[in-house]
């Protein structure tokens, strides 16, 4: 599995990037991959894959987000949803090391919520979706960097005390890649039970 952080590139995530072979077609990253980048988010209705959000005509938008796009080949919907939950768990673990000690972060399935120091209410830190294509499983996870331009109450990495977003992006990708590699290693070292 390969990772690539597009440091310095500002890419608006509109949902079209959640597509098979996007990493290979655009950044020459072939195979299982984690691509991360910064940029605004405004998911177009035509690219919304979460049917619950689509039916509610939900607006998924933010002025500045840290995005993770994952592609895993040879997996079905159940496996990619589990990988999505693993990614969210990795983000939670990484956040524990860098957020302000007075910040509170909570995970609810594939969502992360946070209360920044001095904030009056809990905000949504993440947006996430997992789906499948004919050849692969796909995940998008976006983390608000600021709370500007969001349609619901949100929390942002900056207000939580994450000073180096670039470093955080690289750390999350590295930890996720290590988890996936370890899953493959552990899967290949045990004998079947008859």
C-alpha cells in the first residue's frame, strides 16, 4: 500500500475524486493507496453516494479540510466499511497525541465529534463515506481544519490545537498503511482451523 500527501496543493473535494483509479490517473500511485490533501469541500449532488444524505438534500461543505482518499482493491462493501472504521480509529489515536489537553474528542461509528477548549457545544469534526466501484473499495474522510463555511455546528483541527496539519496528514496515512500491512501479514501467518 502506498501513501502520498499532496503538500501545497489546494484541491476542492466535490465527490468526483471518489472514483476508481483516481490516484493512479492523477498522481501515478498504482494499487492500494492513501492520498491526502488540503482544500475546500463542497460535495456536488451528482457525486453524493450516501443515499441518506442525498434523500435529505444534505449540504456537505467546508472552507478548509484535510482530505483522505483511500482505494483498496479486491474488497467488498463490508470490508471497505470496516477499513473506514479502522481509518477513523487511526485518526482518533493520532488526535490523542496532538490536540489541546482541554479538548474533548469522541467517535461515533464513522464520525468524529469534538469540543474545543472554551467552545459552548460539541461540533462535527469529520465527514466520511465508504463505497465500492467495480474494481475497488473507496473511502473519503474529511476533517475540518477550520469551522468556516460549514452548514452544521463543527469543530476544526486548528481550534483543537493541531498546529502542524501537514505533519498530522502524513502521520495518519503512515499509521493507516501500517495497520493494513499488519492485517495482511497476520492473515498470512495463521493456519486454518479444520
